[in-house]
């Protein structure tokens, strides 16, 4: 899909901070606010701009949460390849991401649940039992360091001199 | 000891830096929003840092050639050729320096005889005038103004030239004004200098940060290479200020003189910084300078935001097309630059730099740096607006 430089500019800015209002984006890109709003709407329509979720490190909260990365081997289906089986899997709300992979396995899932038991149950009872799923390998996430290009540990400090020539 | 009587008169006569004075004031205010820095907010790309670490691991802890490693100089030559159509021989026309700042000193000392005059745009970077003085020369400020985009015009140049004029410092894109000189502007300067014995010290440290047309190097103007000392470096384009890596390029006769000073005062630029700089150029060349371009695009967005914000609040602001500074006039407030900045700092906790720190002609202006996060710019604009309204 070929996008205009305005559309690419909007995506660049929103990918860094989706709270920036259209009026400010317009100034930053040297465009009209109405044009930015229209372009953003078109990007949503084309499902290029899919959502605006905040990036949260839940590990710093009291909420219990377990995450795993699961490698899945499947049998692709005639005429539909991997798409139909991927859909069967991504419809589960525990599944946060699904990727088709090259290499030793076919699909990689990022799965999240509120306890280890729930997650284990999801894998054993739901995922592994789907027709065409041949095998699964579950890797639990122990700690997250960096997510979507952002380091989670601490807010980086500005170490520059306060005034310099 | 009567230090005043014993220490160098020349050094004592150099006035203290206006930046330093303001630094002391801002340092007291720990939580101020700082738009008063002169360096990128990006940290050095990790591949560049890693090259320095690797060079340590390999035990590269010795001197390099006075000129810098030949591999770095070859990369500099390739970069200048690819980006600015300049041809310098890496063997004896390029010196790796400790920042472009060292280059300023080398160029002046290699060129000046006692009493020689050097034309320095006013306002401009704080080091030129003191360095001219330390090199035994006489700095002659050439006043530039917003009406000419803070450029050096041929008329001003002709008026400032005397039989003692040895060099012109041409620092564009300019700190603190953000002014740039495009090809036609440089051609006009070249026309005045052609046939004269006047050299040009082209400090092009901000060459990668232009937001209109691409940068044109003065050395690329026809016939100007022979009289140009080109200074550039890694601080601004590659976010490497703390590494202190720059370079000086000049015709070999001149470069040999500069290298003589460099070899007796510095020996060579730090080895790890040289390794890092080489990686910055190699990876830049291989990726079409994608990292540089990414930073430039973000600076441009911030520039527009700050420029519009300042104009909306009624400050008379020239639109800068280079570096990462805005230099609005604050004359409409009736306050001198220093008073304006100090009041703004105390009342709204926003740090910016008084224009007169960059020369007498900077009075009535302030320098605002946009190498800060977008949300800092938005907040600073709110506070400056409130401050200006409070003055009315």
C-alpha cells in the first residue's frame, strides 16, 4: 500500500505518542488540521492505523498476570494455508498476538492469563486440542526489559548540562 | 602571588562567557525545563557505542597517527564526497580533531599572524572571538540580522574587509540563529573573496540539520576549496557531543600547518572516539544515513511546533532552516535579553539563553533549543505564553 508523506508522517508521530492531538500533528508536519483528521480517518478505514493502546508495565502493579510465548506446529489446510487455523487460534481472548513464522515451527503466539493454572488450562484444553494443531511448546515470560522499542526499567534521565553553548 | 600581574594578559582580557554566567543561574533551579542546551537529546546510536567498546576489547589503547587512523580519514573522505560533493585526500588533507572546536583553534593558529583581522558573524557560536584573540588575531564582528536571515551579505562583507583581513568565519547552519546560507548566498560571498588573499573557516558542524534545501558546503563553490578550511564533526549529525570527535579538511599545504599544531598540542584524537566515529560513517553510508535522517525529521517537527507557538504568542521570530535553535526577538517586551531570561526562569522555570551571550548583535533576542522532547516544547510554550502575557 503506498501512503502519502502526510500519512507516513502521522504514523511516525502517533507511533511515538498517540495522545498528540491532530492540531499539533498538523503544525509538526506543516499541514492543515482538517487534512490530518481526514488522513487519520482514512488510515483507520484501511486498517493501517489499528488502535491506540497505552504501553503498560503490569508487572509494576498488583495485578497478577502470566505471559507466555507458544510455538505451535500445525498442518496447513488446502486452499486456506495457515490463515484458517490462525483465525481459530486468534479468536481466543487469551491470545494477544499471533505470528506466522519461518523455521522450526509455524505459528508463534503471545498468550496472557491471570494465573499459571489458567494459562496451562488454555494450552492443554483449548489450544492443543484444535484439529490441525500438531504440537505446542510453551515458554513462560519471566521478565520484560523492553517493549515496543521502550525500555521498561526506568525513565531515562536527561544527563545533559542545563546550559551549553 | 599577584596572579593578576603575573598571568597572561591576553587570557585575562578575554571576558567570561555569557553562557557560563547563565549556567550558574540555571543550575540553582533543579526542576526548570531546559531549552538552553547546545546538543542533541538523542543518545549516540548503540552500534556506534559498541564499536568503541569493541576497540577497547581489541586492546586499541595506543596512539594513532597524528592525523587520525587512515581508515577513519578514508571514511570521512567518502562521506564528504557522497554528501557534499567534496574531494579531500585522506592521506594529507584531513585531520581528525578533538571536536570541531579544536579545529577552530587549529585553523586560526595556522592562518594568523599577529594583528591579522578575522571577520566573525555576530551573533554566532561563543568560541570564535576568544579563539581569534588567543591566536594573536583581532576579531571583527560582522552584524547580521533577522531581516537578512542572519546571513553574511556581500555588502556587509565588502564593508568589513580591510588590508589586514586574513579570514572570514562562516558558521552555517548557524548557532544560535538557525540561519542557513544557500548556494546563491555562498556564491555571492565567493564573488567578493575571489582573487583576494582571504581564507574562509567554514564551520559546518550543523550541515546535516537543514530543513529547506540540503546543505551546500562553501568548499564546493567553484574556486573556493583552495581558500577554505572546512570544519565538521560528529557531535550534531550523529549525536556524539561527549565523544569530542571532529575533523578539519584543507588543502595539503594548509593542513600540514594545522597538523603541526595538532601534533604538538593534542598528539591524536582519542582512539575509542575515532573507532566510534568510523562506525557512525560506515553504518551511515550503508543505510543511506537513515539514523541521521530520522533525527532530522524529528527535529523538523519540533521546529515547526516551536516556531508556530512563538509566533502565535506575538513574538517576532525568524523562521530558521538549520541547526536546532530558534532565535526570536523579545524587543516587544521591552526587556533586555538577560533580564527576560532570568525573569522567565524564576517565574516560570523555563531555561533559555540570552541572545547577547552570542555577541552584542544578539541583544534583544533569546536562543531556544528544540533538541528536547515534544511534550517539553508544548509545556514550555504554555509557560512562555503565560509569562509574556504577565508582562503586559
